[in-house]
C-alpha cells in the first residue's frame, strides 16, 4: 500500500459489519476515516431511479403513476397486536424496484410510450412480479440441487415464514439449513431470495425482505392447489382406465364363451346359429331337471330345446 500512494479502495458493507473491518484500519493510509452512510432508496430517489432511465428510452409516466407505483413498493407487512397489517414504509428495496420495472417494460405493448395507471396495474403489480421472481428462483434451485419442489415450498411456509405470517430464520449447520439441503439455501441466497445472517460464529438464513412474505405464500398456495387438481385428474384417469379394462375383459370373456359353445355345437353336428340359441337356452334352464342339452326338442315346463326323442308336452324330470 505504501508503494501505491494513489490507490484508493471503496468498501460497501452493511453497518452492523463495520466493526469487523476496523481491525484492518491501521493497514490503510486513511485508516477508514472517510465514511459515507448510504440509506436505502426513499420515495424521491426511487422515482428518479425509475424515471431517468425510462426517459432515456423515450418513455414517460402519466400524472401520479410513479407515486402510486412507489407507494406499492414501500408497503410492507408488519406484525401488530391485531395481527399482520400492511404499512407504507420509508424505503424502497432496490431489488424489488428492479424486478417490478423489468416486468413493466418487458410486458408493455410495443409502441406504447406513455405509461398509465392501467399499465402499472396490468404489468407492474408488485406482488405478481415478486411471486414470479420467487417461482423462477425455486425452479432454478430444484434444477441445480434436485431438492423436491414440494419440500422446498413447504420449507418456506413452515420455517422461513412463521405461522403468524412474519419473517422467520433458520440455522445452517453441517449440510442442512433447517430441514432443507444447505445447497438449496445457497442457491436461493445467490438468487437474492434469502440472505445469510452471521450470529455468534454461526450462519442463519432469512428472507431478504418482508415484502416477499405475501407473494411467496400466495405462490405456494396456488402451487398446492394446482398439484391437487393434477392428482385428482390422474386418479380419475386411472379409474377410467381400470373400468375400460374390466369392460374389455368381460366382453372378451363373453365372446370366448360363445365361441366355445359354437365349437361344441359344430362337433355335435348342430348348426352354428342353433348352437348359439342352445347356449342361451342353457343359461335360462340350468335349473330345469328335465333339460337335456344333448337332445333337440322343447321342454314342457320352460320351453327350452331338448332332444327329438323328447316329445313336445312331456314333463321335465
């Protein structure tokens, strides 16, 4: 450092981690004396961050459109005595601003340069944009780690988010983060859905922002419902297949029985049609004691065909 007196370093670090950097202050020429506190984006700064790049591309916003969009971005769920309520906060999360603006400008119809309230409602809904961002992160995590999507979503519902609908925190130790594979948590950290929180030499994971809670819960609910419908359709399809198979088996068995009867009739010298009628009659007169299938007359009680030696009107034995 002494040989490169013109070298300057810029560190961007969370305020609660600054103390860990102070131990290296004496190794630097200015000993970290020059410090700037960076706040998150306030309403005016967020409006500037959206409006200026849009104007460079020729887009403009209608009256009050930016204010409405930024108010939605500032809204966060807060736990109160009455439960979880939505409160308009002071700051805008930069990641959420980027996600929502990407959704808006990618879905905006071609040639439309004036952005209206209807456009924001249709293409820049914050909850929908964050839910899509979460779904993409989950899909990437499943592909890279082979963790079950159902298990991953359940982990969010039961560990990352509390039963009260607030942000939870899970301990990462060994190969697990809570009850999930640690690799899944690392991918979700890279995707900016989770963030690590060092505490007393250990690592914990939590959501990057409370605003994710509502979209994640709604996304999981929709996924569970869609899966239930798929299972119901598969179950119904399986039942239909089984019923069709049974019908086919019964028809096949019936045809086999008729064919056997026809073959037996042919061997006895009985015409095929007569053998079929005899088979039908056999089923109807199986309980008739006087019926003799080897003959060709008619039973006096039931009318079934008997032998020629048994005259019409004789009584069944």
